[in-house]
C-alpha cells in the first residue's frame, strides 16, 4: 500500500518523535511505501530514515523552493512547481493518508484531503495518529461540524483518530481487505 504521510519538517520533542519512529518502523516492516513531502528535515527525515531502515520504499514529492531539503536516499523523488501541485501529487500517488503531528502545512494538507473526500473526489482512508492529544482541538471542531450539519457525510466516514501507531495499520489494512473483498 502507498501511504501518504503529512507531518512536520521541524525537529520535535521525543514525545512526538518516538511514536513517529514506531509508525515508520511498522510501515517499512509491513512492506508499505511511504509517500511524503520528500524532505530530510525534522520529523519528515526521521520518518523516511525509519521506513528505509525497516525495508520500506520511499517516494518523495517535493517542491522547487524546497529542493535543498530533498531526502537523498529516496527510491523516487518527484519535483513540483508549487504546494498545490505537490498536494495533488501526494494524494494521487497514495492509497491512504496518515497525519502525524505538524504545523500549518500539515493542517492545510489534511483539510484539503478531507474537503476532497467530502465531495467524493476520492475515498481513500484518512487516519490521524493523535500523539499526546495534539489533535484534540481538530477533533472537537470536526465533531461540532458533524453534529451541527456542516458535513454532508458522517465524520466517521471521513477520518479516523487513534493514538496508537499499530492501530493505524490495523485500520488501513482492514479497509484494504474490505475493498479487495468487494472489488
């Protein structure tokens, strides 16, 4: 499975890096491909290193103005003109989307993916690894949108939250089996 991961390109505290490293190891050990922003910096670099060390494949999608931060050990690097093209390429190359801790770029990416899913422009699973309650505010906002009728699809159809790296794969692999059984 090609798993797109949105996350920070900043170096972070170990309360965030340890679960990300566990997630990366599991992704590689399970034979999946990491599709990510293509950077060697911060959490993105830690993630790529962990996936590669565990035997996974790396497909980076970078943007021209960040070319100097491109991860050198990737199996494939795609260079895009701008962030909009990058987001489109990341989603196009993915079978699923996982969100780790991140800043404004990560928030922009996940909200765009949810907006596209809301309109049935894709039906890829979206799972948030909610480390240390980082996304509690997002969960609260999304639940309110759901309860007050702002979403045309149930929230549970759009996104899943978990705080356990292994549970991310339990969810994604079950969804993939279900799709295969019905396909």
